C-alpha cells in the first residue's frame, strides 16, 4: 500500500502513537485521594511484623526461658502467675522501651534527612543527642546524691528532653539564612555536637567518681533497668508527636520537589519545615531520655527503609519500623550472641560506624 493510499504524504512513514505512561493507581476515601503503592505497603507491614516478633522474642529470652505461646497468653491476660511476674515486671519494660525508642529514632531520622535533603542528617550528627546528654550529665554530676529527688527518673528524662530541644533550636537558628540548606545544617550540627561532647567530657572530669559511673552507664545507651515511668513518658510523647507528624506529612511531600514548587502549590514550606523539625527534635529527645544516646539508629533506619521500599525519600512508617527492628535486634544480639552482655549502644555503634563510612563514600562518588 502506498503512502497516498494510507492517507499520509508520499515519502513519509505512518507513526504510531506512543503508549501513555502507566499511572499510579489511586484510592478515594471520604473525598480524599491516596496513591496505591503495593510494594512499600507490603514492606512496611513485613517490617512491622518483624518488629513485633522481635519484641516477643526479647520478652521470651532470658535466664528463665518462656515459650512464645506463653508470652502471648500472658500479654493477653491469660498467663500463669509466675509468667506474669517475669514478663510484666522484669522483661516487658525493657522490650517496650526498645520498641518505643526505636520507632522514635527512626521517625526522627527520617524527618531530619528529608528536611535537610541529606542522608547524613540525623539527631546524632545534628547535635540533638549530644545536647541532651550534656544537660543530663550536668544534672547527674553537679547535683550528685544531694538532690536524688531531682535527678530521679522523671527529672533526668525531663532534663535530657529539654537539652535536646534547646540544642535543636540552637542549630536551627544558626543554620537559618533565608531558608535551611542541608549542607549548612549538617556542618553547624557537627560543630554544636562537638561542643556538647566537650562539655560532657569536662563535666565528667570534674565530677565525683560515683556520679561519673552513673553518668557513663547512661551515656553508653542501654535498655537495661528501664522503669515503667520512663516507658510511659516515652510512649505517650511518641504517640502524640506521631499524630502531629502524620497530620503535617501530607503538606510536607511537595517540599521534596523544591521550595519554589511547594510555594507554587500553596504550601507554607517554612512553617511546615519548622514544625517537622521541632517534632524530630522532640522525638530524639524523648528517645534519649528513655534509653540514653543510642547511636546511629536514627541515621541507619531511614536509609535502610528507603532502599527496602524503593522510595526516593525516607518513608516515615517504614523508618519507624526499621528503627524498632534495629534497636530490639541489637539488644537481642548483645544479650544472646555475644559472650558478654553489652549495652545496646555498643552494638548499634559497631553496626552504624561502617554504615556511615558507606554513606560518606557514596556521597563522595556522587
């Protein structure tokens, strides 16, 4: 058939229309539309199930082993009296602290890395945990045993939370220059973190040896000896902050496209960014107040979650689940695999150090 017979000009070829790109399926609910992405949802559900499984294993493992069915029965209120004492009074506070602190650190790291658009941005690097540690050590070493009522569980947790909040606000103010640049935020955070570590070291050299031992046990980052008061404070604070983050997260998504695009879509990006950074600082301060400065969990969790879900940005729910898996899993390793029981912060530091080097090498290649 000639070109004239097909309706085309002679000497030209008939071009077929290019196939339209496949659109992401959506779901409409109560007037709102949501993107349906099966893979991230499946990965998040699997990570949540893994965190709950590790939570139950953390309760089951110990000098007095308890089977998983008995653990579940006791948690549901149908266990024996001996199991109830071992689980509810001795092991559950530690496991619950690991779950809550891991979620809080994962969410905090995902928010800070998204706001700064930098994989190195985390509460550890930005000085939030360093400031919380410095204030808590000051309270322990300066007041000493004369003010044990003040430096009790609630007092120490409140001091660490206030220190993290103050340090986070200081870093934000110093990094603000007609907006927030991720590289400048990380540099200032590293500087403030170094100052906070220097203050902490100076306080330890000037304090009484008994107070130093107490402060050092807290500074390593550990889930051992957690009380229900610490767990309740961290749980309610994490739940409240998670609700705020969830409410603001829909306005935060356009910020990944740039401030100009977000402003064109009607998003008040400065206010949204400030609220999310405040929530990230409070989440990190809550985690530090409950378990001490556990290193590298907030750095690793968002990056691992981003790779597992194949997401271009750190996903918030998956990051919280990965944080819980990392923290409870590291605590199980320190208690069962290693020949000597070590604080969980030692294990996370051993894992997070090489991971930080990997991120630095990858960023340098880019």
